[in-house]
């Protein structure tokens, strides 16, 4: 299933990548869009690559997909150097762009046939494969309709099929669900999971939605100001926040429970908030009964008790100093390719 096993083979490897864009002004230093980026992606995993606008995200992806050569450092995809043999890399990867590339004046089937032709495949070679892809993304019933009549979700599913028509083992998805409604996003998640689970395909994913990264990704790398600042599973990244938060409400004028709550094994911090408390702990659910006992022993009535799990939004804010929702409006970040991310 996932490639999180430490022994899993890396199918994407970035080693000390640097990309610097020259300045248009004489004797002025260029812009370092990527500054010493290193990470690996294991075979058969969904790998999330997150970063605000200007962080160096798109520049890094451009290097991995052979659209850009690094200033220094090395990247390999499917074991092939992206600079030494870019054509070989391109034959082994699929790429689904953020914006639609399907021809609205062609049918879904014709779009897939055209895509196959661009890879040098004959229609007779891929006819059965196109039928299978259309079935997998649930477009068989509309395969011979013009794409201009498709909904946004149908177009995204067609784009995914187009990225797979030549049989790649690695697929890059750039904001694949941007603009879809919640139902459309959830449906698209299903297809991505199937790529990993039934086909063993490695998925390199960028997304505007942190809940999407949390739900889909086996591991995540966060890039900011040209540097990788964190890598790990969603659970590992959220653990950096110090565990769960246990929120407790008490009656007005109740005795102070700060010392009693802080003495409970597993509680790492206690903060008094209005008429209640916020406790940091590794596993909030496991401490609920102990908190209740401590309150009863102190003669305090608990009026509210809730366990709050850390989110990737909080992790991102903690690590970068700005909220990830700024990704969509261009307020976050300062470096990167001119006009890019």
C-alpha cells in the first residue's frame, strides 16, 4: 500500500537542489528560489508537497518534471537523472496540471487518444487501455460527449486518465481538486487512493487543501523560503504540536485546579483560560477520566470537556508563521520564480 516503510525504495530523490534566478539588474544578486532542498519519495506512496506562494514549491516540481534544470544539486526520478536524460524521465511520469488541458471541442475518448499519440502510442495499442481508464474514472457513459459539456469534476477525472494513458508508475498532481465542490473532491480522492492501492503508482501531490493532504498523504514535506522545514507522516507532523489539547470548563468561582491537573501523568502543560483550562497531553481521550477524578477531588464541577486534535493548519502556522489559507491569495511567501510559487 503506502511506501512509508523505511526499506522502501526511493523513486524520487532530490539531493541538495539549488535554483537561482538571475537578477535583471546589473551587479545585483539573483533570487534563490530553492536553497538546498533534499528529500526522497518512496515507491507506492502518496507524497504531499506543501508550501505557500513563493516558497519554491513550483520551482522544485519543475526540476523533478524536467521543465527546469537546477543551478546545482541533483534530482532523479525512477532512478534517472532529470538533467542527463530528461526524455527518459518524461516517458516514465504522468502529470496532471492545475488548469485543464483537455480540448473542449473533442470528446473524452478523443482527448485520451490524442494524449496517447503524443507519447508515440498507436490507437490500436491503447484502445483497450483507454476503455479501462474511462471505466476507472467513471466516464464511460460520457466518453463520446464533447468535453465542453463536462462538469468540473468530470474534467478533472478525464485529466487524471490522460495523465495515466501511457502507463506511468509515477504521477505528479498539481492542485488536482482546485475549484471542485466537497463531493467532487471526495470522489477524486477515491481515484487517487486506487492508484496507490491497486496499481502501486507513486503519487506526488500538491494541494491548496490541508484536509486533503491529511486524508490522502502517507508522508508530507513542507517547503518555505526555499528550504524543506519539515517532513513526516501527517501524524508525526501533528505530534510536533505537543499532542492533544484537552479543554475543560468549570463553574464560575470554582477552586483553582491548576496544580491538580498539572500533576496528572501525561499532562505536559496547563493554562488557565477564562473559567476553564487548556491541557496539553499526548492522548487526550485517555486522560478524561483522570481529569474528572481530579476535579471531583477538588470539589469542582466540570461544565464542559472536549478533546481537540492538532490539525495540519496549526502545524503549518507553527512552522512557517502564517496560515496555509493564504496560499490561495498570494499573500504568503516571498521567494520563488517570478510569477510562480
